[in-house]
C-alpha cells in the first residue's frame, strides 16, 4: 500500500475531508464526555519544527497522547539536519523508527522532499506556502457554527500568505467562494488563485470583499520569516484592519476567524477578536480535534 501524506488539502478528496470534519466533531464530543479513545496505542509521532509554534505543537502532542500514542519534538538544531545531513537521509531513517512525522518548515519544498523519501505519513504543519492543518480546524469550526459551508462566501482580508493559500484550496475542496482583499503587491500565489477559478475572487478593496460575507478571516501582516519587512508591511497594510465598521458590512451573523497568533490593533481590532462574532478560541481548540481525526485517518485507514 502506498503511504499517504498530508502536504496540502488536495491530498484528501472532498469526501474524505467532509468525513474528517464530521469525525473531528465526534472526537470532540468523546473528549467532552471524558470517554477514552485510544486507537493509536504504541504509535509514535515525530515532530520537526524549523519555526516557532504554540497551537500546532501542543495540539499534535496532546492529540497523540489522547489517542494512546506518544510523540517527541525535534528542532533542527537538535538533529544532524543543521549539520548538513540531507533531508532525504533523515526521512529514510526516521521513517524506519516512527509511525508518522509532522514538519513545520521554512520551505514547502523541504517537506515535499522529506515526504518523497519517507515510508510513513508526513503531515505539513505549516510552510511558506501552505497551512492545511489550520484549515481542517477552521472548516470544522464553520460547520459547527453554521452547518454545511458549500455555496457560502468567506472574505480574506490582509496578506495573501500561507494561510490564505490553504483557504483558497479549502474553497475549492469544500465548495465555497473566497473573496480576497490584499494591498497591491501582497496578492496570494498566482498559480493557486488561477487553479481555484471562480472559488477565489481577488481585489484590493476590503469593503467590497466583506460585503454580505458569511465569514471574515485574517492573519498577521508579517509572517514568521518576514520580520525584516515588518515596518514596511505595517505601512502597506494601512486600511486593512478588520474592525467593527468593516464587520458591519458582512452578514449580521457573520463569523470572525483568525488562525492566531493575533496582533490586536493591526490586522484585527480588539473589539472584533474579543467580540461576539469571534470564534477564534473554538478555532484554536479544534486544531486538537481535527488533527486527531487526521492522525486516525492516516494511521488506521481501514477503520474509515
Ligand atoms: N495557528 C498556528 O498554527 O499557531 P502556532 O504557530 O502557534 O502553531
Ligand atoms: N502566516 C503565519 C501563520 C502562523 C500560524 C505565519 O506563517 O507566521
């Protein structure tokens, strides 16, 4: 059997994604009821993170423990990767010792090279191009709050970054429209936009993008690795803050989402992220449940 990786949302079919979201909701209920569910007893997860993380690392570690397995965390500094051992060799070796590998990398290409030489599933925990695990939790949250998302409209306001790319791919896979408003020069990857057809609509007007939207989502204006551009970006993104006035243009019951970490007063006003339309804490919690459903799917495929 060929090994299945999760490097972008296209590694699962639309049907598998919908099943995964429903399964995440079931796993959340099991945990709320305190019912143990340990299908991964004896399985081992390795995490390689080239960048910082709070939610992703903790949700994978906690999730693996709750499913009965164990995990350990590696920064490249602690391994031979930083001393020049090839990614391919590291993948071959780790794949013979553990059951699943989660990688947060500076470049998507590193994760793809790793996956190509790993005999166990590799999960993308964020790269410069994608953050597919985030979208599993985001869609779970949207479904929990509003039922099915097919045919609905979300507005992405801000930087056309890795999380935006995964939102575009989610729009294709789950059948909704994503209106994207970015400052000029900060548009998402043109190939990803083009492949999305009518599912992604670009503009540089936050108001037009937000009007009558079912959901508004944003992210930091300066992602990890862009620290040196921060001052310039703060200027260039003026007018792209999601504040109460902007949210008023969306549907009255529109939700607000943010993958976190958030920077109040920049990409989002405190009145929005801490206000009644915000579902960011559920969104963060759902990282745990959605990734548990993903681990189950990749490690116990016959059960699905
Ligand atoms: N949203 C997210 O991936 O958060 P961390 O960087 O804290 O993992
Ligand atoms: N776009 C952000 C997301 C952090 C979870 C970054 O890459 O830093």
